[in-house]
């Protein structure tokens, strides 16, 4: 329980610093279902947006206990291989927000998973820790899904990295203003990948 | 959360002086989407009731959307036995449609479904289907692409595999049908059951049903796929007995072996036999299909593009079905607009099996009228497949004048059939 209390204290501090911003707790699949259940219950009163990947999505009956024991919304999906696994998670009522991965599942597969999730009143927040092309794809996907909730945009903290990402896509697509990333307006993904920039930033062996 | 606040805030701006609780209401495609939506607006909606014969039980209900750019879109909302209700429900959606940006079809689908408060049954499902199809027709025309390309298709360059109905019980007629099928490349037929059944079946009726299905296999031969539509005439108890008896015939599927309301009863039949079970033509919206798909018991879904919620909903149902390994064989027994619209979605389904058309191998009056309307033989197969439309949108032009020859003859009930004792039978 010390862990749960530490999490709780940490969010108290974050809240104090960040005012009315909302937060997600990322469990990175590192807890057991039993521990995850205790944490989920202990942080229930914090009203986080959700508790992401609290444990591996392996044994559904064990995972289900987490949701049975608390009202903390749970996010799963970045590691699933098949839409059938998403369906099992929805049917077993273990998931509150679906988190398929942009690079792993792509636009087409995520659209199919989202159609399934919609009939369970489950929102979609695609997982994304890749590059700016993925971000451009994520924006189009988000605008097309009725049950889209929010998009993680992996904006690096170093200014040089941010500049590189904007250069690669021929202009910034990851600019968030007033909480929103503007939708691209050009055809296709709406970016022009800069091949010279790709060459410039290529990883050298 | 912030997204919702943003949408609500824009609504407040549109309706000064209204209480905040009502302020989120705004007309479609307005300020919130000004920077990102298209500049096309729907300016007119025309609704047509079209009776090919004055006593038709399924007058076609067509809807035409007109835009300020001159592009028009057609959709179909035909609802068998309830034409007047479908026409009226389309009119009820007029406020949702006029002024809307037709490119935002998902937004408008959600608005029609959610803002109706009472969730969609067949009447509302059909009206949404018609408007949805017409918006997709406009989208395709504006983008100069057939709708199946917008949906990510086609999967099969040869077209969309289909089946006609084979209603004969006569051995010689079935043999002739087989010869025609082999000559024309037709690979599949569907037939029905010969009589009406109570919830427990007599030995004589069950044996006649089994013999009928055996006769189909004997007449049509071993290499043509055969589907048998039980049309919900049988109870789960009776259906299971017949299904097990015909297992050795390797049917493509048995359709609606019991009425559709109780999906667990349908699943029970599917669990007790190896014959693939198909159902779904009476299901409305992806929500209406969820439980059946989730159970993973049936094999084939047959949702109808004119009832389930148009192209948007049929595509979603197919995506959901795929997760359970369920194939799609969409129902089509209404008019040609819905038929053609279905082909586009079929062509974009990885789990597509076969497409119905309620026609025989020989075109009749209905098919001739369709050809006159469109200038091509709509919903007729070539080499056992419906050719993919090549033109943008749904792929046809239709003149209002051509419909005038077939004025609305009013709502007529579907077949009303009764048992020998006068009690109500499933048709």
C-alpha cells in the first residue's frame, strides 16, 4: 500500500502545480492484477482520466477483478495483436478506454477496433510514442472516430528534437494550442515528408 | 473532456441569450467546423415513394439530397410493409439535413441517432440509412471516387460475388437452373422452406422440409453453393432438428432459423449444429448487432444497408463481425439504390462472403425497370459477380422524371399468413 499512497501523494503535488489539468497514470504493465487492483482503488478519489496498462492484458478473469473493485477507468490495448483480443477485453468488461497503437495497428485496424468499442460505450485514445508522421496519421484518425477521446502526442522536451520532428514533416504537425492540435488541411496525411531532412538525421551505424 | 467543452462553447456563441443547458444545440456543420469542414452545404431534401405496382408491399422510399454546389446524392430508405412510416421519418430528419456539410457523414449519423433520444428501430434505422447513403453518394462525387475506394476497397478485382433466388421444388426446373448457372458462372442460390411451422413440429412437416432441402442439392448438384432461408418460420427446437438432418448436404448457410428478437435462442441453434447459421437482416445499428457478434456463435451476418444505418453502419458491423470470425452476406430485397450501395461496402470488407439480390436468373419486370432508370443492368451478375461500379459516388445517375411513372400506391402490409386453425404464422 505504500506504493498506492506514494502515487496519491505525487498526484496531490502535480495537481497543486498544474491547476485543473487532467492526468493519466501509466502502469506500463508492470504490476500484478492484485497490486493493480489495490492501486486503482486507492487512487479512485483522485478522478484521474484513467489508469493505463496497469498490468499485462493476459488473464482476463484476473484483470477483471481490478475493474470490479474500483471505479478507476482502465486503459488497455497497445500490446494486443488481433481485434479478437480487443473484443474479449470489451466482453469481459475490463477496459474503459481503448489504446491501440498508431504504429502497431495503423489507421485501418484502429478504425475497426473503434467500431467494436463504440457499441460498448468505450472511448478510444490511440497510443503513440513514435515520430511525427504517426502524429499526422493520428490527427486524421481522431477526426474520423465518433468515440475518440484524446491523443497522446510525444513532444520531446529538447528544442532541437522538436525542430527535427517539424523539419521531417515539412512543417510542424505537433503544435498544440489551447489543448488542441489543429487538423491538417492538405490532402492525404497533410504533410510533406522532407527526404533531405530524413538523410540529415539518419542514424549512422 | 476539453473537446466536449470546446463543442459546447461554440454552441453558446451561436445562440445568444439561451440558457446554457440548451446552448450546446446548434445546426449541423456550422461554426465549430468552419476551419476544417468542406464548404458544401445541403440545400434540399426530396423524398420519393415509388410503387412499381399499385399494390406493392414495398414501395421504394428514395431520398435525394441537393447541395449548393450542384452535386446531388441518392439514398434508399425502403422499409417493407411500412413505407408511410419511413417517408414520414425522413421528413422528421429535415432539420438535421438542411444546412449540413454532407462530407461529415459520421457526425450527422451520430446526430440523427443520438439526438433522436429514442434509439433506432427499423423505421428510424431506414431513414438514417437513406440519408447516410445519399451523403456518401455526394462525398464520392465531390472527391471523384467510387464509394468503395473511399472505404479502402476493392478487395476482389473480379467484382462482388452474388446469389439469386431459386424458388422451385421441381426437379426438372432445378436441373435447368443448374445448367444455366454453370453456363453463366453463377456459383450460389438461395431457397426457402415449403410450409409454416408451429413451435413443435410434426414428423410429417419436418420430413417434408428435409426432403425439400435434399431435393435442392440433388437438383442443383454438388458444386453449386446452396443457402436455405428458414425466414424465422421455425422455432429453435424445430430448426435444430432440421439443421442436424441436413448437415451431410454441406449447405452454404441456413438463414434465420428462428425469430430475431432473442439472439441467445439463435446462438443456441448455432451451437447445436455444424451447419453455418446466418442472420441479421432485421438488426438495426451496430449497437443492435453487438450481442450476437459478441457471442461468437453464428457464422454469417446479413445486415441490410437500407435498415441497419446505411454505408456507415454496414461497414462498422462488418468490422465488428470480423473480430469474431463472422462473414458478411448482406440482405437486399428492396430497391436498386440500396442494392448498388451495398456493393460498395461489400467490396471493402475483408470478411465478405456473398451478396443477395431478390431476383431470379431471368430478369423480370422489376429488373427491366431498374435498367431503364439507370441505363445499365443494375444488380445483374456477370460471371456470378456484380460488376463494381466505376463512376464516382454510388456510381449512377437517376432522373426524378423516370420515377414519375410509378406513383406512390400507399403503404401495404407484407404477407399475412396463418396456420390451419387461423392462428398467426411467421411468414
